[in-house]
C-alpha cells in the first residue's frame, strides 16, 4: 500500500498505545521529522511516563512543530491523537502555518496492543486505558476529514507500506525559463496578440482565424498573472488563446480575482455583477456551452501562485508575502487573489491596499499585477506589471531572467477607470528617506501588531524630527512611554507597589524585576568602537556614536561633550564589544542629574512655583496670625490659618523634592550614566534576553568605571510569593523615604516577553509620594485633591505604551536584520508621532 503525503505537511499519527506508531515512524520518516509526545514528556519531566507533565510536553511539542513548519520542514506527531481536542490543536497549528494536515491511522486491534504493552516493563497502566482509547478511536474514524485533515490514511496492517511525497501544486521550481510574464490583460485580445508578436511569439490560429496557441522559437515560456477577463472587448478570445497555450505547455497561468468571480457566476453562485463582469457574460453568450464549460473547468484548476526557477521567481496575481511562498491554504489563496487591504476605502470608493511590497525582504522575485499603475512598479525585489491596458494604458510583459520590460500601448480606452492610473513610486536607494513614508495617515504592520498613525500626529512628529532630532542614521530606537500602576486606594498614596504587582499578575506575568528609578533623564546611547566603525556601519563621518533623548534630540548641545562621554563609555564597554562580536552597542540608560537636561524647565516652572509659594504663603500666615491677635472670628480665621500653614509646609516639601534632582555639573564632572539595558549590537537584538542578563552586563560597566556609571538597584519578585512582594514593597518605601523617585517594575523574562500570546507592558513606574508632589503640585496630598486625582484614567496611557513598545521592538528587529534605513526610520518616527497623542502628561 502506498500513502501519498504532501511534501510540506503536518502528519498526525493516530492510534492507541502499543499500536506501533513509533515503530512506523522510525521506519518511514527521518528522526528529525518525528516529534514524540513521550520524548517531550521526558524532556520536561525526566520521565516519559509522567502523565502530569503531559500539558507541558505538548506545549513544547507544538512550539517545536511550529518552528519546523515556519521553516518549511515536515512534522510528524507521534502521539495517540485519539481524542478530538488533541487533533484539533494539530489542525490549528497546520493552518496557522498554511500547510496541509494529514492523518495516518494505525488501527491495531486492542488485544494486540495490550500484548505489546504487557511486554514493556516501562508501561504500567491497566487495560481499561487502552479500552478507552480504542473507543475514542472508533468514534473518530469517520470524522477525521470533517475535522480538517486534507488526507486520511487508515492502516490495519503496516507491512509493505510505502510513502511517496506529493509536490505542492504551486511548486514548479524545475521550470527555469526563460519566461515572458504578462500583466493583467482584461479582455484586450488585440493588445495581447501585439505584445506576444513583439516578444517574438508565433501565433497559432484555428480555421476561423482565432488565436488558439503561440510558440516561441527560442523555447521561452509565457506566464500570465491573471485577470485575463472582464472590462475588455474580447475576454473569450483571451481565454481561448491562453487556455491553448497552457494546454500545449507553452504557458502557465495563475488566477486573478476576476477569473475567480467569473467562475463563481458560471457555477451558479450569487455574485454582484460589476467591474466588467457584465461585459464578459454578454460576450460568453456568443460562445458554445462546451467552450464556457471548458473555461470554467480550466479556471477551477488554476493554482494560486507559482514558484519557478528553483524558487527564485514567484508569480501571484496580487503578490505574495515571503512567509506564504509555497504554502497552501485559504488564507494564502485569498492573498494571491486580492492582496491585503487596510479595511478602509479611498475617495473613489476602492479598498486601500496595504503596501506589502514595501516590507518585502525575500530572495525570490515576486511578479504580480492586480493594482493598475501608469508604469511598471518596482519595489524592493517585487514588480507590478498591471499597467492598465484596458483603461487606455499599456500591456506589459517582463522578460525573465533578463528583468527587462516590453510594453505595447492600448488601442483605445476600453473601460473608463473609476480611479485615474497612478504613477508608481520611483525606484530609490534603500538608504534614501522619503517624506511620503512618514506623512499622512499610515498603518504600520509589524510582527507585534498593526499600529495606526494619524496624520496630525505624524505632522507633529515631523516638526520635531526635521528640526531637532539627531541624524536619522543614528536614531535606531526610541523608548516607549511608561504607564503608572492602577491607582491605589491606600490612604495618602496615588501609586503603590501592590497595584503594580497585581497588574502584572492579571496580565499573566509570573516574575518581575523591580529596578530603582534614577533621578535623571532617559538617554539612549549608541557607542561605536571608533569613528571609522560609525562611518562604516551607519554612514555618518566625524562621530563615534550618539547620546539622545526619548524624543530623538541630542542630549548635549555641545558635540564635544557627547564625544567625551562616549569615550568613557567605549573604554568601559570594551569587553562587551568583544563578547557580542560587534563594533557598536545600543544602551538604554538614565543620565543624571535631572538638571543636566531640564535646568531651563526647573527654573521656569518648578523653581518659580517654589519661589512664589515661599514668598507669599509665609506672609499670608503672618497676616492671619495678626488677625487672630486682634480677636477676629477665630473659627473662620483659625481654619484658614491652619490650611495656609499646611500649604506652606507642602510648598517647602515641593522645593525639597525637586532640589534632590539637581546638582551642579561642569563638563563631565557631576554627570553619571545609569545603564539598565543592552538593546542591540551588530546583527542582534537583545530584547528577548531576560533583565538579569541586561543588568549583569550593565553592572560590568559600573565596575569598570564607577565614576561615570551608576549602579541600578533591583529586586526580583516571584508574583506567587507574598513575602517577596512585601520585601520589594519595603525596599520601595525605603527608596522613596530617602528622596528616591521610586522604581520601575518589568517582566523579568525580557523586553519582548509575551503572556497569553500578547505583549505586556514593558514597564510600570511606581513613583513615591514626594516625587509625585513635583508632578501634581505642592498640595496634591491634601485629601480632597487625592480623591479627585484617583479618578485619573489609565487606559489611553497603557494602550499608547503597548503600541510604542511594539514599534520599538520592530525597529530593533529591523536593525538586527540589516533592513534599509527607511524601514527603521518609519518605525522610530511612528513612536515619536504617537507621543503627540493627547494623554495626561502627569501619568
């Protein structure tokens, strides 16, 4: 018996314990392809028979299976899989990676399986276990196809079984061309004949003079990108020619969305007759029923996309993202037919297409059509050939591997376009930044979700970026905003560690690190080994790095001061350069004191308030004392005097609070850096490393130069341990009582940590009472003010933090992958744009 299995598939072996699944797997599959539940159970518990470890074992198995499928490698799951819920997880996994699920059932009699089980000393369970599995298997057999398995093979005897692998229908890698790839024809038969003739093809006509085939003397093969029909004057003639060329092997074709809609109509499905379908249907009324039926059958057999020339060429009607190449699923087919839209419509009522080609980084050239433009559009390693022939434009073909285009003009405008043909974006150097990439309303889709940047926010960011920001070649990342914890109900407090721990616990985080929050300003430090390394890697001469604020501005106005501090960082970081095998590092730090960056703000805002209060309030108290001495209404004046005296004390506390963050500096004297993360180095992002690694690396900088660097105190807290929480809370109380700002609480597992499949807050800041006095004003601790402040809303701040966090992670990924500057810049720019969203600046 031979079993046909798709080359790229997830194979689920189904059978009761002792049925021989593992033996079958060893005989017919590579050891690396087989993922055994027993093996993973032993991997996580040191005991393959420890049933309590089953959940963890399958978590690990599914994770490894996902990694293999993502890499395009076959997976064979060796487990009983007799229960529907277990199989459902495998079908779900296959669909998530756009591969076909296959079930191979080994239907061994229960009695035989029991004999084998008894002969194995490591299997110690009663026969009723097998009886229950056998019952589950019997109930499952007839439903496997309906559960989503593309193929189901049932074996009652595994002897003399062979396995053959079916190539995917889209896999035509053996065809190496040369090819002539033709863009959207849309019923323009005359233009198609002219184009083929221009390309050197010889048309073959039937007795009625209609073209039914074409050959090329040099053995070239034509490839059509779909949308052969609708709108033009002779869709049946185009179908007849292309059908003949594919039948003779002279051409290949992928379907377009217009063929798909025509097929649904011909098969009696309900469709909206629009966008040229009415013209095609009217033209088909003049054809024989046999031709119409043959056309429907031919369309139905077209494959969503084609992989050609050893995988170096991909043809799909609307294009195809790299992760979909060679995959088979409804999702992949839909992308090939329709592309991807943002969910919006433009001023012409047409869907706004997501510009997937701008993000494309694949090695395979992707050739597509679907969206008409005035000229051929090259973006990265993709090319759009729909040049609007039916709208009076041109019909275009790409010669491959020459990568030259040949176009012929339309004989006339056959169909009035709803939207004028747009000029494609000019081909540009990958390192050139374009204003259009950061302006207007934009959707940024990353591996961490989709972020919408409103036009007005982009305009605000453009003002900052164009006038004040450092050279964008050095601006690799911006830190996300941080949210405070849920507001505390504790008497006298707005923020307290208890709520921060509860917030992370509710998000599914089990361990956090509490880091001392320094009394300074956020500083991102890009340090290179020397100026030559900076010029070679970032293309910026005359500097050895950058030190910039969370809004992308240079921290120091004096470049010499920047270079002097970078020199100290470089010396301390020398071992890290070697350890991480690179010539640059990106560090997340706090630069102290606060007054080094905010001296102007302190003088104009905080000191002014303190001075005014210090002058007015004691005088008011003196006046009230005099009024009381004269015997005025003691109840009223006394109460007013008491409140004024309290405000005087609070004003004094306010001045004391902000002065703790100020001290004089001269050049580098008095400045300190408190590093807490090594964000990236050459070819690597370190966002997935736990904070223990980051803080240990930063401690080494402090050890190397304790004058320049300041240690960051920390506590690691298991959120299931109340004692650990209490100890960290006591530590926070000590820090804040001594004048410290507070602490930042982060998921210990790292910056890119996910809980329940979702990103969590990168950090929650828990600030002390006296620091909040600076933020909310001298008398914020008065009970009536605290009650009002407890109504502060945090939802907008938290969602903003998560969106900025995802963009920052994507920027670090892009830096590590060596992606073009424009891709990194649009992500960093978006973080800055989001900062202009209206949120309470005190949060």
